[in-house]
């Protein structure tokens, strides 16, 4: 019998699981490799971030040091750049690439880049959808109420939309970062190649998340159809 735990439909998400594991390994190993190679400019990632922000009229934006590994992020709510232990104060090619990527997000926000604005707008709705979708889906299966099942599936679609919108946002931020690092001569061409590898590896984690969301949605639809027979 098909269910909502371990069942034959789990095979649908195996490709996404494999891609997710590979992507996580790739980003960790690539970051680790290039975090051991200092940039010849002998500048820290946070100072590069400050320089790039200043170029775009955001000289006063706070750059915070946050705990964790690859927990770097730009927070649009309070307009702060947050760099992790392995990035803040580090002079490596990897750390400079990651810091520039987060500056790319800050620039997106500063310029009202529409995919970013849309993603930020839907976050509260997506959080509600993600929280409610599976309980409603499972409850609908248990009590045989397929209206609840369908509502659960529709709400889960919100998570997929979020992941799909995230892809162009992340890719654009990386593109901006690499272009800025090249234009400002912060990294030489060979160093820029290393930063590109780090950011490309990170992009695969977002691709994997989008694929997982898509295949999970397909799985829910398959379970729903099997229970209607």
C-alpha cells in the first residue's frame, strides 16, 4: 500500500537525494580547497566586501561576523552583510568569492532586482505553506478527505515556486560577484577561476533543492492518485 512514509513512490526522489549529496560534497570540498589558497592581493574578504559596497554607495552597511561554516548571507530586513567564521577576516580565494557573492545580493536589493524582491515578498507566505502542506496532506489521506489532500498539494507548490525563484537570484548574485572581482582587479584571472568554481559548486545546492521540491511534489500527486483508486 502506498503511504506517506517509506513507500514505492520514494524512488521518485532518489535522483534529487543523490544530487543533493553530491552538491553538498562538491561545495564543501571546493570551498575547502580554495580556502587554503590566499589571494595574492593580500586583502581580507570583509575588506573586499566593504570596498565593493562602497562602490555602490553602501559604505555604511554593517558587515557582521557570524558563527558557523558557510552561514554567510545578506539580510534584507536590516540591510546587513553577514560573513561566517571561514570567510570573515580570511584572505583566501574562496572567502573573497563568497563575500563578493553576498555583496551581489546587497546590490540586487539596492537596485530592486525584481526576482529578489519577489522572493523576499513571498517568504512569509511560503513559510506558512511549507508548515501547513504536509499535515493537511497526511490528514486528508488518513480521513479520506481529498479536498484536504489537494489543498496540501497546492500549498506544497508554494515551496517549489520559492526554490525556482531562488535559482536566478543566486546565479545573478554570483555573476555580479565575479564581474566585480574582475573589474576591480581584486583577483587575477587564475584566482577568478577558483572563485568561479566555488560559486558554481554552491549553485548546485540550489539546483538540487529545486529538483527535490519538484520531485517531492510529483510524489505527493502519485500518492494522491493511488489512494483515489
